[in-house]
């Protein structure tokens, strides 16, 4: 059933003629509040629906709601309840969960395929395989299916954004399209049984981290100790380097299990003892492992490749695709848009990048004042460009007009060493930031603002946090940041 009676629709040049029937004063670009029953049957407008069987709420397009309910006498069932309903009906009629389990259907299918294609199953026919591959190349995400075909992985079913796939070890498993995309992109185990989502047990990942550090560090290593910042536990501590590591599971460290300032408190207590603690989150270790390993090697002074910035050529970069690719491969936070992009090139290869963006002017700031933010800095994986940050920053302050530059050090990885090198001033500590965890991956809270959730049909009388809790999507907090600034004294 549909939960909300009305929905906010944004009119466009394409739909304004239709919606003027229900709101005559509307103009293109307006947001109008209308009864859901007036939506066109093909509308992609998000609405909030509730399963008529189990009561679980979900946001979906009106178009999809119409398509699903027409098979169930206007009743809406979630995927789980729909499968149960279909299975129940099939059981009552045929005595099996799926008609394709009937020997008569199997034999008939084999006969038909042998007669038409010369094989028992169409996927065994090479000509059909090639046709399927060519067809799949036409759409972007269906390249995922193409990937499976090429790897010999069997897709059993696809329902919207959920794939049912066959695993040689575990049998069938379900996986969402977003999680599937990330697992393919970062070349990790696809199966959600072999590699569980929110398995509530990250000891295996901690062992991987411990082994990596042991393979690259010969000094004393203390594991799982509460003697450093009691009562808190530290997973790995290297006393000779005054360096600690934490592997934070996205389930055990979410708001249900840890306080909002848990990671912050650990960082503060370690700082008081002149210890740097590195917070590695489960999804980063799973999906950005090479970036994490490169940063750990840097902390251990074991970076394998070193070059001097004086041997590099500095260039301003206008190719956004190049910048996106470099940041996604080499920076733990990935790409962010910027207005100034400066790179160091060694033998015509980009080895170091620093980006800046203009900040929006807050109320009271003089229009003549120019304020920038240093957004990203990173070197190529497993490479230390000695003096690279200083050379890039010096290029910016010598060639661009600015009054102030601000930047933030992520306390999960930094104690602000870079900013001290660049002569920034420490301003303040920021409170811990939060993310929402979906399919064992942290997502930026910006994508779950209340205005977006309300447009998708969720209760406008509830806060963003209350809506997400109702959806059983929980927050996880980081360690906060350190804010720094740099002034142009010439303009003062």
C-alpha cells in the first residue's frame, strides 16, 4: 500500500502540461504538492510504500509500484514476501517451489533447446553467447553481466537491483548492484557468503592487517592491548614509532555499538601520549586496500619508491578525467571537484597532485576577499615525492590571488604534519563527522539530507536521523578533523 497521500513533484517543460490540470498556477521549475493518485502511470517520482504482508516501508518510483501491484490485485509485497507468495502458490499447484524444478518442464526445455539450438541450454550455444555479449555492451551496468559471462560466473536471477548468483563453494547468494559494482571494481571476493556483508566479525581483516605490518616492519609489535589508553583497546601498537592502528568494523563501530565520540576519544588520548593512531575502516580495507597499504608503508618509512620534487616539472592540469582517475586511485577520500589543479610530473608521468577550490562567501565576508580551500594532496601509490607538497603549495601562493587558504586534516590518518611543513596555522578541532552504512560501505551523509528524503516520500515530520533509523540504516562517526589556515600577509 502507499503510505503518503501527497507527494512533492518538480515540474519541467516536459510534464508541466500534464500537471497544470491539477495545479493551474504551476510553472515549469515549480515544486507542487499533489495527490499521488494524480501522478502519471509512467512517473519516476519517488513514493513511500509499505508491504501489505510484513509492513516494511520502502521508497520506490510510482511507475515501479504500478508495475508490481498489477500482478497482485493492487497489493504490494516486498521482494521477500513476493517470493514467499509465489512459492506458496506454486507449491499448492505443482508441489514444488519453482516450476523449473518439475522434471516434465526440464525435459520439455531440453527438447526445445536441442531442436532449436542443438544444445540442452541456450547458454551453451556459442552464437547465442556472442549475441548476448554484443547486446549487453549497449548498456553501461550490464557490462557487469558481460563480466560474469567472460569469467564463467552463472547469474541465476535479477530482480531490480538485486542479483542472484551462483558460487561454487556456497551455492546461491544475493548481492545488490552497488555492492557488486564495488566488489568487482576493487577485485575482492564477490560472494556475500564467502565474504559476508556486516558479518559482525572482523578478526579475519585484523589478521590481514597484522600480517601486512609484520611483513613490512621488524620492530616490536604489541597486539590487542588495553595498557596504552585504558580502558580503550588498541589493535596494533608499534612503541618504537609511537604509532597505533585500529581496524574499525562498520557494524561493531556504528551508533548502535559505539558512542559518537568513541573514535575521537581514542585519538585525543593517544595524542596526549604523543602517539599517532590510524583509524582504518572496514570498507577502506576491503575496497581501497592498495591505497591503505601505501599509506601504512609511508607511516612505517618503508615507501619503496622515492624521487625529489626538484627533478619534477610542475603543471596546471585542466583535464578533469585525469584528475578524477588519479585521486580515485591514490587518495583515500577519492575525487572532489576543484578549480585549481597542480601536478608534478616525473618523466612525463603525473606523480603528485594538489587541488584547491574557492569557498562560498559566508555572511559578513567582504566581496573583495578571496578565500580558497586546499582540498586534496596525494602522491602516486607507493611513491614518496620528497618536497612535493611544498613545491606545489609554493606554486599556488606565488601565482594565484588569495587572502586566506583553509584546509582540514582527517584525524583518522593525520596529526597535521603536512600543514606544519607548509606553515599553516592551527585553528581548531572539528567535531566527529558521520556517515551512513549501507551494504557494509560508508556513504556521505549529504546524500541523505532531510529535503531529499522528504521528496522520496518519507515523513516530513521526522528528522533525517529518525527516518534513517526507521529504515534500519545507522550512522558511524569518525575522529573529527583539524582545521588549519594560511594568510596572504602581503594583502593584509
